[in-house]
C-alpha cells in the first residue's frame, strides 16, 4: 500500500511539471524596438537594448496604429513575438502630443 502511495505522489508531482515545461516556450515575448527597414516579409528592428532582430510579419499579424501604409524607418513599436520570430501583434508607439513647450490654449 505504501508503494502505491509513493508511486501516486511521484506521478502527481512529475506530470504537471512536465506539462509546464512545454507551455513555457510557447508564451509570446514583448519587445520594444525601433524600426530599421523591411526586407521581404521580415521587419528588421533594433531593440532598445541595441540588439537587432528580424520579425516575420504574416497576414495574421495584427498591426495597430499605422494610419497609411506600412511601418517606416524610425517608428517605435511594441511587438508580441511568438515562436520562430513570428510577430503576433505590432503596436506603433505614438509620442505624447502634450509634450510641447507651451501649455495647451496659450500662444
């Protein structure tokens, strides 16, 4: 009976741990970067840490904040990146409009 209890406890602790190992690699990573240029279906960006990265942009990639056309050199983005460098979503970061030198309504 004690042997069955010990086996049960081993299986209960090992199986969930193995399941968690597989799911950790599928979580998308968020990166903040500057757009450098397009090369085919890849967007080459430079992370704020200085590391260059190629993001694969597919028709399934959700791109937000771009008014006309594509992202361009110098745009600041936040991207959710999944496996194989595939961009799941890209959001254009718009600078704060309230950062001008004079207060609003004063000329």
